[in-house]
C-alpha cells in the first residue's frame, strides 16, 4: 500500500514534533540537574554552618522579630 501525500506530510509533522519534544526534554533534564547541584551545595553550606555552631532559626523567632500592628 503506497502512502499518500497527506500521510507523508503527517509523518513529517510527527517526526518534527518528536524531535522538538526530545530537545525540550533534554533541556528540562539539564535544568533539573542544575537545580539538584545547587540544592546539594545549599545543603552542604547548611551542614557546615550547623557544624560551626550557627543555630537554625525557628519560625517563632522570625515572627516575633517582625512587629505586627494592632488593628485597634
């Protein structure tokens, strides 16, 4: 069975779409890897600061430091 011109055009469009999706996935994978690397560095910095005695701020402390205005 011979492919029609419409089918050939459809095949070309699908191949182009597949290439575009592949490129997009590759780009997303690179971005994810970059974010993972940054996260590892941040976690390493947090661990270092904990080891040298820097306390972890608590949520209560940060809310106490920010004065809230009384609506009355």
